[in-house]
C-alpha cells in the first residue's frame, strides 16, 4: 500500500473581496461575482512567499504523519511563483523542517499543475522503493496584472503531502496524465504578470485536458463517477470545476467539500491540492476520492485515492483547511492590496 501518510495545508490570513477589486476598476461587482463565482481571495502577507507557505503546510503534514523528518528522502515544490529564478525553494524548506542533507530536492514548474506534478514524482519514488518517504508540495503566491480578469482569482496558499508505505491514510490506486502543447497561458522570463488566451483557456485548454485525464483514469480503473464519495478538480474560478464535474457525471454533492475557490481564489499550484486537503480533513475510512489537476501549457494529472482507517487518527493533529479559510481573516482595501502585492512600480 503506497500513498499519503501525512498532509497539511496553509492559507494566509489576508483577504480582498471581489467587489473591492471591481469597484477599483469601475466594474459591475455583481456581474463579476456571478460570472466567476468568486467572492473573495487570499492575499499573501508582506513577509510571505512560496517558501514560507511551503514550510507552514509541510509542518502540518509532519504533525499528522509523526515521522522523523530525516527519513524523508525527497522534497519537491511545485509553484509558478518561486521567489528565486535560480536558487531552489526546497533547500530553504528542508533546513526549516530539519530534513537532510541526504535528500533529493527540486523545484517544479508546470503552471497550476506543478503541485500535482511534485506529488506524482514523490509517490513514484516511494513506489519504486527508492526511499521510505517523499514529500510533494504545491504552493503559490499567484500573479494577476492590475485590472486583468486574473486579479479577481489569483491568490495564495498551498498544501503538502508526505508519501510512504506505512500508516497510509489515503492509498493511491491509480494515476494518469494527459498533456499537449496548448499555449493558453504563459509568462516570459522577466515579466511580472502572466498573459492568457481569454476564452481560449476554456474548452481547448482546461476542459480538454481535465476531461482527457479524467476519462482515461476512469477507463484505467474500470470505475464510474458514482463510485466516488468526493471529487476535486483544478479551480481557476468557481464555474469551471462545477462545469467539468457535470460533464463527467459527478454531482454537486461530490464536489462540494473540495470546492473552496469562492472563498479562497485560485492558488495556482496549490489549487487542487488544497481542495484535496479539505476533503481529507473530513473523509472517512473507505471513502473514494477522484482528483484531477490542470496546468496551462497544458496538462492534467489524475489520481484515485482510497481512504484508510488511519485517517481518523491524524485529522485533528494539525489545523484543517477550513480553519485557515474561515478564522482570523483580515480584509484589505485595494490600496493595501496593491502595496502587499507590489503592484505599484516607481520609475527609476
């Protein structure tokens, strides 16, 4: 049995409401909220970045797994907002956690599926017998240009998963990936904000790849949507995961627990992983979980998890996703938000 032995998430306390952003740009707030199904989003503090988010999420995962950090043989962080262009984020994280130095570390990038990419490689190394434990993290402080549609959704947060073969809380039964050269969203080296293909990001990109991975995963596993208690898909907004779930045959009830985007925004590489963490926070033994990520460029990773009896022993060992989502929120006005996200540039 190979799968998740520890999991943890983290979200910043700061928030900005969609109506606050809409008001700044003279937009119809109600239309924005209805169209994107987004109410508010997380904002990283001025001292927070992908590394600090990864450390916080990973510490929660270790609290649940209750393992010696020195037994972790690999640590991978998937993000499209690594603080350094050349220095790997993971070297700082392993020192903060007490892991290493006998550890393989790498930074992954594949737009919003870099987190599931890290999870997949961590799982594969444990499955291959290369190491006892490996950690995969998806974390981001995502970017959106002032006035762009992405500004309503691009948020911050992340989740960490420790893969192992002892005291597994969610066994990974099947995986599948679906990838093509579909340039729906990109950011060139040195540019502050990404660009996107507008409506092109829908059917040719998101829906094609999520459904491609999902249908292949269902075929490979010989399972159907009704076999699952929960499902979670990448959440670029509130509308897309609901629509793709409907197209695939999943119900709103199956999606509800992991559908956290209206109150969190799109955490990019942390999107579907944080949704999975929210599900694991409440899951019960023998529950089946279906997960498919999406990353522009473009590709999707799919996983099928089966929850074990170990889950009830670990759920209360660390803060839950809903704790971060609902408690101690601090709301910012647009000026404060612009300051936090360094959107105001001074000419040199």
